[in-house]
């Protein structure tokens, strides 16, 4: 086992899925997610040692759904507010963005819309984006150390790009 792997063996790993977020001020925490067209925003305040990640499913929510944290503005506000509760200062927050791939050929490019939303939000809130990996057609596995802002990305090259199947429409109902 090399030095990097032995250190990471003592790290508490937290995996987030679509619509989730996680914030921590602990040095032994690693946040991970897997992205396709979704976007993960990694935010941190290095001086406070506080950071977090969200997993944005859609850029906007037009409903009053309890699932609204999965959508752009709500996901960003929740992430920032939770960081502030742990001692982050908004003017010191930095960002990294990942995801936004075009995963399904022939459908709208939700990945591009998610990417644009996240980048525009950071600009409007004057949060500097220090790194980004957005777009393409490959899924990504992201690891983020919230107390330092360190991030690692690995492309998932085995994930197939899906093509929607267009079939004949029928009014038949089939019961199993």
C-alpha cells in the first residue's frame, strides 16, 4: 500500500446521491459522488476549514416540491447556509465544478443547462471558481476533501451513452 492509500484508509467517506449535499469541518472527511448530466458544486473556506458538496439534478424547480433541494438555486443556498453555520465566511468561499455531461443522445442537453446554472450562480454570488470540469459525454466519479478544497476526478469510461428508443405508440395495456 502506498502512502496516499494508507492515509485515505483513515478517512471517513460520505457518498452523496442526486439532490443530496454534505458539509463538514473535519479533516478526516471525504465526500464523493458519481455524476452524469448532474453537476456537483464543491465549496470550501480554507481558513475556516469548512467545505461541502451538492449534487444538482436540475437547474431550476418550478414547483413547491419537498424534493426542491435537488434543484439549482435551492441546492446552492442550502450548501452555503450550512457552511456558514460551521464558521465559513462567504467572502472567503471558493468553488470547483464538475459534471454536466451529455449522457443521452437525442434528448435536450440538461448537462449543459446544469453547468450554465452553476457557473452563473457562482458569478452572481461573486464566488471564485478555481477549477471546473464540465461537459463531455463521460460520467465522472468525484472525491472532495471539504476542509482543504482538494478534489479528484476520475472519468467512468465504461458508462455507455444512452440513445432513447422510439417505438410505436399503442393503447394496449399489458398486465403481468
